[in-house]
C-alpha cells in the first residue's frame, strides 16, 4: 500500500455532541465514525498524506491488521480515501437525450385578481385582460407528457397562474379529461394547485376535495406582514378575506394536507412569528418559506443581514421540529421537512430540481418553458405543444448546468443537495438561468450542517419518525 490521502471534496465532518458524523457528499448519506474509522480519518488532520508506516505505528497492537485494511478499503470504495489514483468527484459531462416527464404545469391564465408588489410574473395582468389557456392547448400538453413518458405509473398535473381560479372552466375540463385518459392507461394522476385563495367558495372546496387536489395557499403571515405586499389591484390588503377563505377551506378539506407558501421580502424576517400564526393559529398542515434574494425589483430583496436573520429563525424552528420529532410528533415546517427528506432518502441531485427534465411548464400560447416561473419571461421557450419539445435546445441547457467544471459547485460540500440553486434565481440575478447562484452559499452550507445534526439526533432517538412522517410526505404531494 502506497500513501493515502483524503478526498476532501467527497466528505464533510459534522460533530453532533460527542459523535463524529461523516456526510458522504456523493450519496448525500451519513455515517457515524467511531473507533477505528474515526481514528483513521483523524490521522489525516495533521498529515496531507499518510503512509503504511504511519498507519502501522498508530494502530498496531490496538486493532487487527485485517480490520484496518478492511476499513481502508471501505473508505476507498466510498471515494473518501485515495491511494494516489484520480478520484472522480462529479459525474462526467453527459448528453441528455431523454426527458422523462412526470409533471406538466399549466399556466391557466396570465390574469390575477391581486397585484402583489413582488410578483415575478412578467406577463401578469388583471383577470379580464388575462390571456387564458384553451382546453385544446391543455390537452395537447397532457398528451405531450404521455408521449415523452408513456410508461410511468404516476403523473402530476399542476395548475398555475396568474391566479388559476380565474379559469375554473378549463380546470374542470382538464381534470375530467385526465381522469378518463389516465384510467385507460392504468396510471395514476394527481392534481396540484397554488392559489391566493380569495376566489374559493364552498362548492369549489368540495369539488377540489372530490378530486383529491393538493392545495398550497400563498399567504405571508399575520395581517401587517401579509398586507404589506399581497394587495388587490386597487391597493387594498387581502389578509382578512384570505383568512376567512382559509378558514372555510381547512374546516372541511380532508383529502390531502393543505400547505402554505410564504414569500419573505425586505424588512420581513421573523419566520417564527409567521410560522406560529399560519401553523398554530390558522391551522395549515405545513408552512414553507421562500426568501426573495434576486428579484427583478431590488427593493424587495432581502439583504445579507436579513438573510442571516431568516436562517437563524429557521434554525430556531428547526430545533422545535427536532423536539417534536423526538416526541413522535409532526411539526409542519416545510423547509426542514424537505431537508430531512433529502438526507433520509440520500437524494443526490445533479440538477437543482426536475425543471427541464421531469417537469416542464406550458404557457397560455402553448410554449414550453423550464418551469412556471419562466412563463411570460424573455427566456426563449423550448418548443411548443404543437411541434413538441425542442430537444437539442433543451439538451444544451440541461447539459450546461450538469457540467460543474470550473464552477463554484465543483467541490462544494452541498453540491448534490443545492445543485447550484434555482434556475429562476440565476436568471433574475445574472440574466442567465444556466449560471449557478452563489449569493448565499455559506448560509445554505450552514443550514445543511444544522440539518445533519437534527437528522442524526432523530435517527438515534426516534428513527420511527421517518417512516411515519417523512417518507409518506412524498406521496401526499
């Protein structure tokens, strides 16, 4: 055996009280280092290269030679140790020829009955002036989904806007078509929607319940916070009406848990107060936060100090999540739930999300977009539902993002969890959706370290929590 060296880009150590955890970056998996393995890794703390003689001097008489060699081979297999050969830390640049779509997002209407000040939608207008998607375009979108991925067992159709409830006739027809069409194929289809809730009625709630919709409500917290940005076209706050509609919804909706999506803008960082109001007072099953960091209107972007405050607040909520988990209770903090899912399932993402590969969005004219955030933007579309996906164009985009060479992501320890960040954030900040977003990497790395700590504690003290609350979550969406 020649000298050994650590492959630092493939591992990250996290201390959890007296335990030493190895976060294995290629697989997003966790291993506890103890005894021999811990001492072996610690041997590299002061030595760039470790020779056979150093290992013999350290372990002889305390560990059997076969055990030492077995542990070394295991760490080499994990690509954590190298004996001098080149160790691959990222996938080789690859060609993308297939687009196994499972989700299609339908932009039902560019119109919205609200005029939220921070809205990123570039084609937004009032409902009466909105460009509504036709049933023909929607059905072509569904058929494109099936053409690209004919053998899936589970599909998802997402209704988005504008405000999707301003085009309910379309939604009703698409649901009827899909339920019959997917039944013919012996496949399952689920429907999801994000709505501002202002147009909900008792009849609509019952209809959504009958068709097992996954509903997410856009709401920004208590009255003062919500009314700061989520206003009507006439400039009036909408908290009172949204609260009333949410009460109607949650009182009778039982097909799936209802979540809330919060947008955090400049001046709003108290995530604990927002969470407490939305989860405990109003009763949302889950609350997730989306900080605005790179919007087109810089006045709404959180500054560096505000981002730190947001992440500190998220960690405070994470500690409450941990306490609840140890008592085998579900604490509906969406951001922590997602991180626990990534760690528990060992998610290793080459791309930040499914957009462009497993998910595409169709605008009202039938243009194919990376996701719902890009409909109406100046980013060129990737074909249309008549001609189909422009595969060479979409392949070139995805392949560029897959190639981490000479990027800040190349050796980053959270590269397989973050994967360079949201395409739309990059587009808004740099004008290029293919460029990784770097503006709060340190905070994200700290957030993942925090998640490793929480995950380890739950696994050690109440591992049944994951089977009860985390694994089923994917099927409830």
